[in-house]
């Protein structure tokens, strides 16, 4: 899976790895200044993806979005911490087909 970042409300896009691993996720998430707005995305070769992001600014907050078969789903209960977003990304990386069934989506 490809891991990349979109920062500053879409002004910057940076690929971290074309073959993401948990280490890439942890390093990336902890390296970002979450006072600013970032989206961290894991994308499968079929275009399906999981995106976590937002900022520590209360007006933004954090969110998780899943894109699967050209449909988008937003998590009902957003993450409150960077660590929670890391768990979502790691779970998606390890089992992209089944992990989503344990989460409530809009």
C-alpha cells in the first residue's frame, strides 16, 4: 500500500512509501506538527483507501474516512488522539478487508 500525506489543506502532497509498513505509519504520524492540518492516507492499488487527519485545533478536530469501491464513508465517532489514528492506519494496513466491520460509518 502507498502511504502519503496531504498538508496545509491540499497545498502540499508528499509520498512516504509505495510499500508502507507499520514503522512508516508511526514515524510519519509522530513527525507531523498536528497544530497544522494534515491528511495521512493509505491507498491500495485498486484505489481503495483509508484517510485519517485533521488538526489539534478544536474547529478542525480529527476524522477517519474510508473509500471503497468508489463510495466514501466517514467514521461516526472520530478519533481524539494521534495514537488512535495510528491504530486505524495499522489495522487497515494489516487487514484492509475485514477491520472496517467493527466500526460505525456514515
